[in-house]
C-alpha cells in the first residue's frame, strides 16, 4: 500500500504545478486529486480483500477436494479389500467344488467298478465230500459221499451224491479213491451220464489211493457224479478211514462262456 501512497504523492506534486482554479482555494485541485487517490486506495484495498477472499475460497476448495479425494481413496481401498476377500472366498469355494466333484466322480467310478466287478466276477462255487455210503460197489451204482466238507453254492447233494451246477460255467472236478489191500475200484466221473474220466484203483498188497480230474462245461442244472463202472464183491472203496479218504469235489473256475 505504501507504493500506492508514494505514487499518489508523486501525482499530487505534478498536479500541483498546474495552474490553479481561481474559483477555488489554492489547494482545491490537490484536495480533489487526493480524495480521488484515497478512493482509489480504498477500491484497491477492497480489491485486495476480494482477492484474498478468493484465495481463501480456493484454499478451502482445495481442502475440500483433498478430503473428498481422501474419502474416495478410503472407499476404493475398502472396495478393493472386499473384492479381494470375495475373490478369496470364490477361490476357496471353487476349490471346494472341485474337491467335492472329484470325490463324487471317484465314488461313482468306484460304484461302477464294483458293479462291473460283480458282473464279471466268478461266483464262488465249490464242493468237497468224502466217506462213501457203501463199500461194496455194484455196476452203475452212484457213489454217495456222506460227509460234506464244503458246499459253497449248495450244488452237492449228500442224498443223491450228485453235484448240480448252480450256475453255468467251466468247472474242474476230481475224485480221490482209496482201496484196502488187494481191493479194486472201477470208477467213472460222469456228466449227466456221459463219461468225463474213468479210473481203476488197485493196491497190490497195500492200501493205496489215486486221483482223477476232469474239466466240464456245465449249464445250470447239469449234474456230475461218480459211479461204479464194474461192480463185484471184491470191488470196494474205503468208507471212512481216517487216512484214506475217498472223496469227490469240484469248483467253478470260470463263468464266462468263450
Ligand atoms: C464370486 O462368485 C459369484 C458367484 O459365482 C460371482 O457372481 C462373482 O462375480 C464372483 N466374484 C469374483 C470377484 O470373481
């Protein structure tokens, strides 16, 4: 403001050298000039105040803007954090889903596998019986083995001495025949009457045993048994000797028809 005053003084000094107005006092012109100067100064002051006011307004705006920016920043940070949490949740739920899905499909596969296994697995069918009902054998006589050791599938009958296939398949059957000293046994293993295998068991001066085996394709309900091919008073088998078991047995090996 002192600059303006100096300027005013300079102006008033210059103006003072001009010819005076005769109607007024000697200093009339100067006074008027001074008055105008003061008004200008006042106006300048007002202007300054306004500028200051504006500057303050700008400062306030800036503050408001800064706080707005801070608020927005906070909001964005919160949004980002919650988005990240959601991504995390989604990832873990996706992972859970993957784990559950693969567990389910594994269980389904296991079930399907068990099903297939059941379908293709050979059922457990086997039997073993010993101790013939009679020792003296007559021609055509079916040997009835009375003591049943095993009868999985219930194919063997200790009443008839016959094995009836509970399921169709490929079987292996055996007969084990023991005779006392100088006794003879002529035996056959037959499938519904047709011979699968035949044997003569004889011990010259000793008790002895021999075995015969036969494969047989059997349909369900087809039967296998052991019979005497040639009977005689001297044609005998051991009935129930603890060391000389005369026995008959068999097992299903495969139930897939090739
Ligand atoms: C999270 O999963 C939901 C439902 O599937 C989905 O709408 C949303 O967009 C996912 N969010 C992200 C961040 O991937």
